[in-house]
């Protein structure tokens, strides 16, 4: 059984796909299988996949029902101890990064590293300890996280009813509800494309509604605190730049900081 299953999903992103594949097959680490799920691309992606077919454990090109359906298809084919989701356009930081990570025999159920976003000249460094503050405005990156496959078997795969937040929902489920073991790998693991549906303003309402429902389902005891935080954030976002409004913004920021402090101390009951 391989140590790692790398899963790439793609839809009409042949240039990004090539970059992703090349970053994977150039790794000095060899104890992995590579699975590629394409959503019936029409831009030449299938021709790119065919060029690297001998390096793939499994690939398919067929219509799917969205990002999380495609990711789940990859999970169902995976045999590795850990799964890494490196979607088309994402790429590993360097050719030795997987070897550096797996030179130790990790026992934790979730390993997560740092990452960069193309267009931002900075590394997004994740904390060693995961409080819910980590997940308020950002998340650990699925493209820089190594998830024990057993977690999917025990607690279910990605929620295919969502368009945006199912990886976020999965992380809060396993970290806060089921208290999985985890470890921060303080290395830059990967780079991902700038943009995406999660920060597209036209999907903002869908994004917030999905987060709301996820919290309601996964951590109902935390729902009111979570909504207080986001309602204040929404109000703050809508304010204009007058002196009165600037004063109100300061008050709102103060309230937000108080809520964040409370969130950092929040303890979740394990069922």
C-alpha cells in the first residue's frame, strides 16, 4: 500500500494541469500513487493527460457534478495512507518537498503545511495549534494537507451538496467534533492559483449560506457565536469612510476582536 495518494481534479485547465502534473512526477519521493479525475474537458486537457498516462495509477475523463463530486471520485480510488488534493493549477513547492515530509514516520491523522498563493508575495504560515480562529476567515489548504484516508472512511467524504465550503466543513468536522490528531509541518508545501469561487463576490451569499449550514450541522453549539462574528464582519464591510462611520468601524472591530478572543477559548464537546 502506498504512503500517499495524490489526487488532481481538472476541468478545462490544460496549462495549469500540465504544471501540476510536472510538479508531481518530478518528486524524489516515490511512495505514492497519482490519481487524476477530469470532468470531460474539451480544451485539450485529455491530450495532456495522455502524455503522462504511464505515470498515473488511475485517470478518467467524464462529466461530474462539481468539485466535491470529482474529489470524492478520487478518494474512492485511493489506496494510500494519506490523501493530498492538488488540483489543476496547484503545484508542489520543489522536487524534494514530499521526501522531506515523509522522511519521518508520522502517526498523526492530519498533517498540514504552509502554502503560497500566486500573486501574493508571501507565505501563508499555518499555526501549530488549530483553534477555530484559524477557520474564521481562512483555512488550512487542502493543497498543503495530508489527510489520513481512514478519516474519510470513518466520518464520510466531502459534502457534495456544497459548491464552495466542503473541504472547510470536513476540516472543522474532524478537528473539532472528532478531535483527530494533527501536526503542523512548518514547510512551504505548495502553491495555488490566485482567485477561485470562494472569493468571487458573486458567490459571496452562497459562500456564507453554506458556512452557516455547515456550522449548524457540525457544531450547533457554536452556531450563534459564529454568526455574531460574520454579521459584524458584513456590517463592517458595508460601512463608508465618513468620520462617524470610521468611529463605528473601530467599535465594530473591537467587538469582533472580543468575539475572536472568545472563539480562541471555545472548547468543543466530543460526542
